[in-house]
């Protein structure tokens, strides 16, 4: 990573499959000065440490299929330029960490950071998960990559069915 981080104009870094070796990435001492997009895809990384100064210009963080990752470093949420964090729901601990990042950002008045899980707004995803836990008959939207519009249609159809059968709250 030290060679990659030394590239002065690096704006996009996509680490996929075997691009990263090891179970830990300590980016605290590294600084990717111009990096705007960071993608971690299908890595077997378990621990990731970073500071807000590791990626001072980061705008978008994308994670998918990092099943063993324990959490996204909370310091990532402190990056002033960060606009979007997107992840999938393969790792519950990652979903919990983005939830904590959003809560911390809301506490300091930052409502601009957009977070998506399985291409859904975090609040919508969490609401869906809570409904699934509370009601075993809830329509389970598959982990396929549906568009947001398709997801809304499915949820609307489900709610209409519940209303028609008198089971909606």
C-alpha cells in the first residue's frame, strides 16, 4: 500500500478480490491525499484502522462482500468531504458501524452524509429489518440488486396485501 499511497494524483482506488493481502489494514499512518473514491470489494480483510486524515479528500466509500470486516472505522465519518457510504448487508457488523457513523454525524448536525445498504437509504433498510424481525410474514426482499424503484414497488405491494387482509397496523 505504501507504493500506491505515494501516487500524488491518485483519485480512485478499487481494491477487489486478491488486490489486498492480509486480514488487517492499518491506514492510520498512510495518507491518500487526493483519493476521492475508495472501493473495497470481496476482500477477506477483518480489521481496518484509519483516521480522518488518512483520506482527507474522500467523497465516496463503497464496500461489498467484505464478509469478515468487523467495522468501518468510525473516524471515516469525520472526513469533511465524505458524501456517500454504500455497503451491502453481508456483514452485520459493517451495517452497525455505518449506523453509528450516521448517528454521530447527526449529533453534530451533519445530515448531508448519505448512507446506503443494499442500495437502500440506511433508514429504509433498518426499518425493513425491524419489520422483518417483528413480523415473520414480512415479505423478504431478496439480496439481489434491485433498483430502489423495484424495492418500493415490492414494499407497496406487500403493504396493500396486508391492508386487504386486515393485518396492517
